[in-house]
C-alpha cells in the first residue's frame, strides 16, 4: 500500500522488543512485536490499508478524494445529497443512508468486525473520503464502539451468534453491502476473514520485519481472521528454521484442527442455539470455522496451545507489574503461549517471538474490570501481589 496520509505513513515497521524481566524468569529470550504501535493501535491497520487499496485498484471503491481541489464541495454535495432524505422505515436502508451522509467519494466500506479492524477501516475511510458502516457483535468492550463512532463510522450492534445464523455480524455486514450495491452505491464488503489481501500484507511486511528484527526460533500467536499468523508463518518458514505455535482460546476449533486435523470444539454442540460459541472472555481471537486466510497458514503451523481465561488474566497482571505493559486479552493469551513454547526450548539464547496485539486501554470495561472478571467466575489478582500464571509456577 502507498502512503497518502500521515495515518498511512505510520503503518508498519513497528518495534520488536525483548521483555527483559519475563525473559529472565523463563530463562529464554521472549520478544514481542509491538503491533499496538500502529496508528490505529493494532496490526489490523496493515490489513485494512491493503484491503481498501485493493478494492480501490479493482474499481470496487472510487478513487480517494484529492483534498483541496476546486470540485471538492461539488463532489461532497452530489454524493451526500442523494441520500439526505431517504428513509422508508427499512432498517437496512436507514443504516446505509446514515452512513452515506459521511461519503465524499460515493464509496461505502462495510465490514463485520469485533472492533479493531473496524477502527482501522473507519480511520482510513475517513481520510480517503469513503463512508464506513461497521457491524459489531454485542460482546465487545464498549470503548470500541465509542472509538468507531468518533472516527465517523456508523455502527450497528447485533447479538452474538454462530456463523450459521444469518444474524451473525459477518453475515449482516455482507447483506448490508449487497443492499447498498443494489441501490447503485459503490459499496464493498471488506470480508477480512476471507479476503486474501489480509494474508498477503502480513506475508509481505510483518513476517519480514520479525525475521529482520529478532530471527526467532519459535513464533507464537493466536488467530482472529488468521491473516497475521498465516502470513508471518509462511515467511518465517521460507526463510529459516522457525517453529510456529498457534494459541487458541476455549471454544475455538483451531486447536483441534492443528493437533488432530479436525475443526471441532466441544462447544459445537451448542450450534442449535445459534449463538456465539466461544467460551472465553478473549476478544477478537478464536474461530468456529477455517477461513481462507487461516487456510493459507495451516501447512506452516507446527503445534497449538489452548489458554484458559484465568491464566490470561493472571498473565496480564503479571506483565503489568513486571514489564509495565497494559495489554489486552488476546495479547495476554499470546504471552502465555510464548512462555509455554519457550520452556520447551533449551535454556539460554533461544528466542521466542509473539505479538502485542493492542493496548489494555481498549479493554477497561471487560478484561480490566474487576466486576466483569468476577461475573465470569474468574479470580481477580490481588492488587500489588497478583497471582503467578500457571505457566510460570514451575520456574518461579
């Protein structure tokens, strides 16, 4: 992707740093790729920029606006005015019309997301002049919705559901994009789970950066869409001897797929309820199917690790105390996986790399909320003392 704005120029080339205190405890070097340093706060900026640029290059979205040109105001009037009063009581039409009030190019970006990709898309759509319509499941931290709205996206929140349910957030987004296109709007359903531009950008940028920065013996990461771990895994495998370990929350099918060749989780028996099956507080990771992006990486994944919610909570508090980093739920799970993978390597100079997906600032109402943690039957680490994560109990 090319850099046409300050936001885009800040995407990628994030630092990869050693966690000195955790490394000392474990007796191996544990590095973290600071994807939280991207301008949108996550590695989803990479995929969002690439997927939008691909849609523009293929004509699915209009060319970005050229701010300052003399026909700017006319373009704004033409595209927004045509949707100014359209309201027939149809909820889908209402959402599309509301979103198009923000479009300058006449383009509309639509996506179903657990938050982070939506935030990246909203910021990029704003600077390019496209409207952005995000469908968000209702089990995400409230601050994500606030951020999306601040960035100018129209947000439609739906109840959590299994992918088989037509009201699953991804299915709703697909329907809204198709409806908008039927009205003559240049609308694109980004479809991050199946859009291989997602995989490609991590293969072309994130993987090479990690190899150049720390040349890990093992790379460990959870999967949301599967794009990051797939792209990084392929690059690392093609450039050196690097073991790839997938981290998975309870309820996701990926652990079973990697370890046993069958995409299954015990929670699948709940399919008839047509609701979200993940039995985890982790946001943005875990899958109930094998996406096209994840499919690209499966041949390169050697092993998988399941991490419990309690161990993720304990690790997040441990890292805050010992490294000063406030991390989110998926990052905490990545760190547990990194420790477990590191302990399987010879002590000393062995290098394990994982990813800081985002900051805990996006998780203050859930993962960093004592009442929420207790409501899920989990223990809150004692202030100033904490709980030693299970993965560290044998080495501390």
